[in-house]
């Protein structure tokens, strides 16, 4: 891992392969969390709609 020690902090070069891999995995994980949350909301909304249709 390419890193430099400055003021007790590790700073990775943007050209480092580990930096790109970690950043891309983080973006994909956030995207999956958002998609799953919207999917759950849509599923619950459809369930509520079907219940209202049953009562009419």
C-alpha cells in the first residue's frame, strides 16, 4: 500500500490501486443500500394499496 505519513495521518495517493478499489466498493455499497431501502418502501406501499382495495 502506497502511503505517506504526515502529521500522524495516512494519506493515500489517488493513483494507488487500493484507493480506487476501496472508493469504488464504497460507492457500490452505498448504491445497494439506497436501492434496497427504496425497494422495501415500494413493497410496503403495494401491500397497503392491496389492503385498501380489499376493503372497497
